[in-house]
């Protein structure tokens, strides 16, 4: 499992990204820049999914592999942030490996995938199986990001989609299918650390109800954005400050 490490602080932040066609580690410089305010307080690990995914690879499998990677790196009692599918993994890690997690932030995720979520993910899998990278990336842009960014990034997404390799398509299909019918509701009562849920009222991937459901089950803090889309953890200008205050509170 590849990872990116940066920052020099005494505290540890582990970030688990959402579903992506290409590895998020390719955007390492952008991630470092986005979290530069954390550098002095935190040593940050951005952990990707494993490279050699088996034919069937569930979110539960991803969570176990990530927990083992954290142990291998000597990480425990960390601040953990999981986005979208990464949030599904983060919930299970917090539930099954409580010694690893000090505080947890969940961004635009779900404890149980709805019919809406299954449909969106299924559509992405279908496009990937057809090897239609441009259409896949455009649908990502429409579903994940707020509408005002569509025209701004349309050409970039089309170009990136055309560069997807057969190996990247195959890996994406397996990882995406791993989230279909995900249901961790029976595990939520095992989470004992403080939790902040962050979601969006206009989440076109998992729906806003998913965030409310997690917060209700855990009795934890929640903040809901509007007009920032599923990817509010990237697009909302105050998200990183909000998370920083929660982790340091």
C-alpha cells in the first residue's frame, strides 16, 4: 500500500481518500498545499488502497488492510479523516481498532449505501467496463463537484479520462464494486472516539440523509454544507479549518 507522508508535527493525521480512477497520490503536491496549515502541528499520512487488489475487494477488506498498514507504520491514537469511500473504511477502523483512532472526521460518507449510491457507483462501473474514460470522468465531475465547476474543469476531465490505462480501469472497477451494498450500521455502536460528520445538502452521490443518519446513530457533531456538492471536503473553503479545530479541541 503506497502512501504520502508530509508535515513535521508531533500529532498524527491519517487521511483516507474517496474512490478515484487514478491514484490520489498523483495529486500529492496539491494535497500538501491544501494542508500546509497543518504542517507544524501534524505529521500527515495519505494512504492509498493496495495496488494488487484481488478480484473481490470489499470496504471491510480495505479497512483491515489500512489498519494493518497503520500498525506497520507504528501509528496509533491518530486523528483519522475519511472521505466518501474512505469514510466507510474509517468508520470500520474506528469500530474494530479503537486503539488506532483518537478522533474521527467523516466527509460525505455513508454507514449504509442507499439505492441512490448503488446506482451512481453502478453507473461508474459500467462506464469503466466500457473503457469510456472521458464519459466516466465527466459523470464524476457532474456528480461529485458543484455545478459551477463543470465548465471550468470539463476539458481537463475529458483529457484525463482519455489517459486512463486498462490497469487503472480494472483496479477502479474492483474497488468501486467493493462499496456496493455496503452496510456498517451494526458496527457504529462500537465507535467510542469523538466524531465529526461533515456532509452536503446537495450530495448527488450518497445523498444528504446518509450524513444525518450517521450523526443520529453516533450522537455526534455534524456540519452540513450547501452548494458545495459531494466533494465539500475539498470545495468548501472553511472545511480544513473546521476539521483542524475539531482535532485540536
